[in-house]
C-alpha cells in the first residue's frame, strides 16, 4: 500500500506521516528531503533551486516519485510519501490496477481555521517534527489562497481533500486511524506483487 500525503506547507503532512510510521510501522519518504538531496548532489544539473515555485520543483521530482511508487507497488511493499510536491492530478497517471494500491490523503486548512489559528497553531507548530530555517514568510492571505487552490485541484481531479476546520488533533487522529485500518486490512489480505 502506498500512502500519499499531500497538502500545502505547514498543514501537518510530516506530523501525519510520523504518526503513521509509529502506528503502522510503514516507513515514509519526504519529498522535501528528495528535493534537497538532488539539489545538494548537483545544484547545476537538478533543474531547480529550493526557492523555486512548488510547480517547478514538482515537475522535476514527479518522475522520480512515480518511479518509486511504481517499484513499491510492483514489489508489494508499503511506503508513505509526504510533501507539498504531490499534486492530486498526478494520480491519473497510474493505471487502475496501481491506483487500487494507493491511498491519497490531501490535507487542507479551511479559511476559518487559518484565521483563528494562524499565530497560535500554524506558526507555533510548524516545527513540531522538523526544524525549519527562518521565519514564516507567507501572509495569512497567501496561506488561505494556497489551501483554497489545493481544494480546487482536488475537486477538479476527483480526489478527496480532508479539510481541517475544527479540532486539528481529532481530525488528524481520525485520518490516522482510517489509514491504519486500511493498511492492516491490506496486510491481512496482502495482494501478491505484480508479475
């Protein structure tokens, strides 16, 4: 089973991946770590800088991420991949038999949640799993626009988007439990690797 956790920056993708790692014992790969590994390995040939727009970086990372996903599905292995460089429209690039092995989870924050928790929750907890360098440079309006755009891309792609509007912890726990149940069910009736 491949669990894809996408969403805008500071929505809790890495936190959810870490919790799933602990609950399901499924390893995770950060698309951000892949980005930085490629950049640090050969900045002149990787085709992007860490400061480029998400869509520019996603274009370079997607072929690699898709290859990792295909390989894990074909080998019957579980993996969580998280990052803001996972776009819902990319799910259409997989054949149906592969999509059955992918659990897409796209997280977004509602405008109401962002306005109520920008300083007390979003900014304060943005380093809960990883240490980020420097202060948050996005305004509340930019964070609202980014989350709204993600919801639109999910709608246009026919991919569910989990919008966090109320109790953040409870919502994340429900998502984690649902995914853990799917992974456990998959392990019991584990599909044979593709031939």
